[in-house]
C-alpha cells in the first residue's frame, strides 16, 4: 500500500497573473514580517469562509493593489497543490488582462512587471514555481 502524506490543514488561496498588452506579468514581493518574506508571488490571498474564489480574488486585488476587476475578466488558468511543513496549500491561478486603475502596493509590497522569460530571475515560494513555469510555457 502506498504511503499517505501526513495530515495537514488545507489552506485555500487564490492568485492572479495580471497581464499587460506587452506581455509582462505583475508579481509582488512579500514584505518583511510575513512568512516567505522577500520572495516574489502572484497577487492574491486567502479565500474567506463561504466566499467564491473569483469574489475573493476581486476583493484581494482591490485591497492589495487598489485595482478593480470584473469576474468576466478572470480566466481560470491552472492551480498549485503544495505541502508546506505545517499546512497544505491549494491555489488556483487566474489570468486577467483587463482591470481598472494602476496597481500599487497598498500593503508595502514591492511590485514588478516582468516578461515571462525573465520570471525565473525572481525567487518565488515553492507553491508558485509550477505556476510560473506553466505561465511561461503558455505565454
């Protein structure tokens, strides 16, 4: 019988690859004081109880970046399933090409617009790595 992974709480988060017309992708650097500080990630956050993933993403993008996104502009792309030491992360990634406003780091996070071929130059959390690779292959 195959060995089962240890039981961990599953944390459901949602993330977005905002794409500019020139093909660059927005990534955000996790600020000091947060877990995985200094690493780059796709913007997003935790899904609250009884919240739909798209609603959570729209809320998080507004809170973190000050932009407004409509659900019709969110394209489901891929997901990550990653076992961290104390929890298991499940993270759907959406692509968004249309939003209102100019993204800015409202939580003190640094932002970077990066071409897909240079995304590997930015260290990302383990859960984001397969999404980065899938996005590079897609674009």
